[in-house]
C-alpha cells in the first residue's frame, strides 16, 4: 500500500520507524505526523509496541530503521541519536517522578535553571495557576492527592516551553473516576498551552478524552490513524471494531451499493467496499458481518420489532442491555435508565444506524 508523504511542517514526524530487541521486532514501520497544537495518541493492548515507540521519540532508544523528525530536524535515524535533553521535549511519567524534598514551586521550576531566580519564580507561578493549583506552591508532594501530583508533573513538563510533550500512561495510578475527570482537564491545559503532545495508553477512555488523533497499534504497527469519531463509527478492520467501544457483529447480505439486509431489517447507507471477498459481483449479494454498536439499537415501545432482555448493566444515567433476538443472536442497546426492564421481558426496539460498518465473514 502506497504511503502518503508526511507533512513537511509537522512538529513531530515518524517515517517508517523500526525497532527490535535482539531478533524480536517490536516496532514495525511506524509512520505518523502531528501538526502544531495537535494531541496524538498511541493506543493499544500491552505489548503492542507503543511504549517503545514513545521511548524512541524521547531519544531513550535508537532505531533499527526509519527517521524521527522534531520541528523538521532529524533527531533519530540509524547512526543518529540526539540525546533527550537536546530535543526540547517535556515528559510526564505514570509515577509522577516528583522530587519529594522540593516544594511544588521548586518542582515546577526545576528545569528552568538557565533563567534568573525572578523569572523562574514567575514562570513557575504561571504554570501552577495553569494547572489549577494556585495556593499550593509551598506544599510538598506528600501533602497533595494523586491527581494534584499529576498536575504538578504536567506543570513541570510544560515549564520550559517544549516543542513536544510526551505522556506515558499518565493516569494508570489513579482511580477510574479521577482518571476520567483529570483526562478532560489535562486536554484543556495542553490546548491552552498550545503544545503538541503524544499520549501513550491502553485505555480508550483516556485516549478519547484527551486526543485529537489516535493510532490504534497491534504487533508494532498502526492499524488505523484517525479521529476518535471515525475509529468508533468507521473502524478499518475487525480488530479495531472489537478493541474500540462495544458492539457485536451480525450476519447480513448486501442488497446493493446502498443497502444491507440483517435480521433486524435493511440498513441504508454507503456499503463499504468488500473487494477482499474475492467475488466478481462485489457489492451485490455478498455475505458480510455487520457491526452494531449499542447506540445503533434504540428502545421504542411503539415498535413491532421486539427482543428479550438477556442481561443488563446499570450505569447510572443509562442501562446497557444485552438483547436476544428471535434467532438467538444477541445485540447491545444503551437505554436511558428510567426504562428499567426485567430480565426475560420483551421490549420494542428499532434500528438507528448512520454508518454501515461491514467486514468479510470469517472462515468457518
């Protein structure tokens, strides 16, 4: 497949980067670019190579092949390895890495030793206010909550005004509720600072809350680089459809280039090209597997189409229902929680599908 050329004015550009430990290649032909002010994310399961990619960007590891450019300058390539401190990169680690014997203000100002004492204090005050910790400058790390410590780490990384900010699983030590709230705050802070950033995480909720663009990684490769919306609604393959969000695949038949028939009815929209099926009349009569997300199935008491409640998960404002169709197949539906139906009850449903997402059926 022909790769699109990377933009010349990118703050960060990886061009066919490869890295290996011994004979095991863990990063395989990684290519992506970020424009100024963009937050990108490498998202994937453990062992997919995302942390190794981040270490290569930071300058902690060399590469076997390919190039990494920062602000147009090659900083990593075979035989080239600009040290981390020469890259104008800020880093936020999952363990915060704060100095316990320094105050918040001194932690934030630690990388500003080239400035005068007055300018260091001024810059530290600016960043402490930016991350919402005004009034905590004289506190020590042990006097702060985990979320506050992470904000201090972010302020310290932003203080030298880096060209690029790297965040390595920054919320993994926090509880789920705090992680989600802090994720939105961190995105706002980075955007207000106007910084380009790369986040590495295995948590899709973090990725969706923070990033503008996300690369889904598997086995050292990017399977799809896209917006969160497109990754959810237009996944490029089964792996992404399964990894991002929730959903089920149901069998269907292509009626024509605008319709697919499934058990629940006919879906209308642009039918994805199924050329990999290898049939001469691709797009007419082909068997496909169709992805249905929980928001594609709408609860409707007036609908003649019904399904049995097989399981339910209360989520506060919503209930995630597992519904059994007449064939015995199951689909998911996200329903406002005031519609509280019992297990075994039959409820009315209808389809509300904006995009047809279909894949070739898997071999039996």
